[in-house]
C-alpha cells in the first residue's frame, strides 16, 4: 500500500491519469488486495458525487438506447484470475465501520482529531441521506419516464410549483419551491380528481417552503393545488389555494 | 440553501403507497437480469440510472448534445458488459458511474471533441424545461449531502477532487491549474477521497 505507484490511487479513481498510468496502476491492483479495497470504496464515494449531478435526459434518449441495445451483443463474463473477494453485500456496513475506525486511529496518529469530532454529524447526515434515498429513486424513475409531462404554476404568495407526471409509472412528482409561508401557516398539497373534494397530498412542516413529494396514482387527477393551512394541515382546504396546477 | 432537507419532513409526507406501480428496483438485481439478456430489466435499469449517467456526463462535457451521445455510448456499454459486473467489488451504481465517467473523460480529453465543442456551443446552449426541473429537484434532494461533505475538505483537497471528477482534468493539468506540485496534487486527491468516503459512507446506493 505504500509503493510509489499507489500514490496514484486518488487520481486513478477520479480518472485523472493517462492510459499508461492507468495500465500500471491496474497491474499494481492485481497484486494488492488492500489497494483494491481502497479503490472499491473510493468508487462508491465518487458514485455519491455522481448523485450530485443528475439531470433529466431528453426523453428520446431512452428509445435510442433501447433500440441500440436490442442490436448489441453482450460480452461474456470474465473468469476471475484471483479467488473472488468475499461478497460485499450484507457485510458492507461492518466493513465500513472497520475502515472508519481505522481512519480515526490514523487521523489521531497524525495529530488531527478532525474525524473524531465530525463522526456524530457524519452519522446524522448519512441517516438523513438514506431516508431520502428511497424517495429519490422513485423521483428519478418518474422524471426519467419517456412520457413525463410537466406543468408549472406560480404560487400567488411567491415561488412556484411544478408537477411532473407519468402515466407509465402511474405517479407524479410535485415540486414546491415557494416563499416562506406567513406566520402560523404551513403549505399543504392537494390533488383533485373528477370534480370531487380535494385529497390531502402532504403537509409541509412549519417553516418549510420547499419540498419534493411523490404522489402515486397522480395521472387521472385534474389538479394539484397548494393552500396555506394551520400547522399540521387540514382535512379540507380552509383558504383559497395559492396555486392550482391544471394537469392536462 | 436555507430550506430544510426534504428528508426532515414529517412521516405522513412520505410517498403515498398504492396503485400497483412497480416499486423502485435495486440496480444490482436489475443488472444481474440484464446480464442474462433481459431487455425489459435494462429498461428499468435505464429509468433508475439514466438521469445520473446523463447528468454526470453532461457536467463533465458541459454540452448537452455531446452528453447525450456519450450517455448513449455509456449505457450501451453497461448493457454490453453487464456480465462483467462483480458485486463483490461494490455497488451496481458505482460500477455504472465508473463506466460513464471514464467515457466522459475520454471524450473531454480528445482533441476532436474540443473542436466539436466550439462548433456546437452556439447550437446547444438552449436548456429544455426538463433541465430546470431536474436542477431544482436534485438541488433539494441530493446536493446537500455531497456539498456538505465537500465543504468539509480543505480548499486544495476540494479543488483537486472536483477539477478532476466534475471537469475531467488530468492530475498534471490540475497541478498546473492550482499551481501546486504534482506529488501534492496526488496526495490531496487521495486524502480528499478518504475524507469524502468517511463523510458519505460507502457500500450504500440505490
């Protein structure tokens, strides 16, 4: 792990090396299990950085890709040269804890307590991120649908609400980015279908003015409305909606 | 970002379950099915990862038209080599993003791309409405954690990591841009990633 070539590990994972360095590094990896583990963990890290970048692809990209793969032969699996490493699934968390502990020790040894101090906050952040992740997957799925339809409407009290809905997924995503609600009021989302009474689609917390909400079964609804309600929300809107998005 | 994280909202605001739509699938499972030639599974995998594949490539290339082209190449490559994915080495998404990032970097480094970019720059600068929504949604949900973790890096670590990852620069070029010796840049890339890894956690992904 201390060889000269290994100092390239960061640059290698970031694809910041040239082809010759890449080849030498990969040769080095074949001989060093712990280095491989480091690379694998860094790849998970850069994958998280990729989460930061997403952008809805043009809808026709899906058709293009699907038609190309139907004409593309798949490569056979590679027979592993070395005995396979133990599977990550199920033990990844423990593995991570072990490596975190190692980092704390290493950092302490280097005269820095930064990681120790950050540890609790880091754990909190991770829990928050994991809670959001389930929703995120669904949000992405809906936004990437080839038939996604967008409707947007200003919020009369400032800001706007955007509704993306997909019949294919029988679901929609409501994105509210409004100005702060007046004191003592919270934003509440509603769906309206077929002239019936509005149905609660989510109540924002006190002080919260932006949110992304997945509404399953949204296609078929005629409107998505937003109103200001007492904290905790109401069974039916108690005021004129600040936004009413017609779903066409 | 002053607004609260979406994840802190109360429980009753979670997605309303019903309606028989398929639940979000696991990329690893889908990739295994794709490896057996299942085109339908590939379609579901596409839905799951395409916005990130496209977004990442677009971020590196900064040109929607080329990003579309390279995203297509990368996604077809995922199909082609699905059987080579080794779950013992990490998550399916990280394997996919590795392919996507490599493709984007290859493109950005080629001379040909440079001239193409110049020609296309005028044509391709129009954002679709999809972009606006994507930016906002990703802003709410995902940027916060990555940003927070990036903010925990030293300035040099952050610059070294982001210039390479998000802009596709080689480490000698990063050293040049930052006016920093090569060995220092290599070290900052590595210790920056170590710190990010511990801030974000590894082995978890959708």
